[in-house]
């Protein structure tokens, strides 16, 4: 018997309605099982010409909205994480509320970035193109758009964009002190060690978002050069 007071169809329909309002998301869909008792694996991709900041704002707002919906209707939360290792620590910090819904999100701006991110997990005879064609179920957009000429373009900065999405804990529901400590540490790494810039320090959740979007603008500028 399901422990959740909702099912995947309800969540899926909510997401589809919200996704229709977006302008910068190329594809948004599930990869593999949609067993809400565990977690929902997602791949989210950016339209090639869209600003990175606007793309991430849409993602953050989307998960803000699904979180608000679940909280008001079921006293539950939507929790987005980017690595399997952190899933149980996040859920543990949420006092193991079995009504919460976990999303494992993979976020990409180019196909080469996706290939780089998946390379460690694939065997030599695995074909990412075929895996996506067979298993990626888009709620918006189409799998075919991932193979377009524009999305296939490689960038020197592709590795930084992998760090960017893995370090994005904005919809994670970490306690405030942990969230601030983690995000300031990640900002320091990306600004100072990867970009050679002075790292700003966030003092609250609002500033975390502001600094994250400022970083998006800087990365957009680098890709244009």
C-alpha cells in the first residue's frame, strides 16, 4: 500500500501545467522509474539561446510551486537533490516525513555536458543516444531536440556547468545554517578556484539565489567569448 497520499499521475499533471508556462526549458522529463515511494529521476535541459539565469529561475520557481502545492494539500514537501549520495541525508534532515517527494534532477545546457556527466556510469558498449531514446519520457519538449545542431555544441566550460547543477541546493530543504555553509563553500570553489574571481558570501536564502544568478550571468558571458 502506498505511503504517499498522492500518486504520480497527480504530480505529473501538475508539472505539465506548470511547464506550459515556461519559456527557457528545452526538455523536462523522467528517466527510468516513476516510483514516488523512492524518488523521481529527472533530466532537465536548457534552450540553447536562453539565458542561463532565466533557465535556472524557471527550475527554482517550478520546484517552489510543486513544494507549495504538496505542502498546502498534503503537509508534504518536494525535495530536489542532484546526487544519489545526498538523498538519504536530506530526507533524514527532514525527519523522515514519508509524505515528502524526492526528485533526483540532472540539469544540462549541452549534449556534450550530458555525455561527460554520464561517462563514468556507462559501460563501453552502452550508447547514451539509445538510452535516452528508449527511456527519457518528456513532459515538455522532445528527445529529438537533444540531438539538434545547437544543443550538440561543445563548450570549453562544460565541466563548470556540471558543478553548477550539482552544487545547486536551492530547492533541497537543507536547514538554513547547513544550506548557507554549503552554498558559500560551493560559491568559493566556483568563483575563486575555477574562475579566478573573489567569491561573494551569502547571508540568507535570498542572497543565495542572487549570487547563484549572478554566477549564471558570468558563465553566460564566458561562453559567448
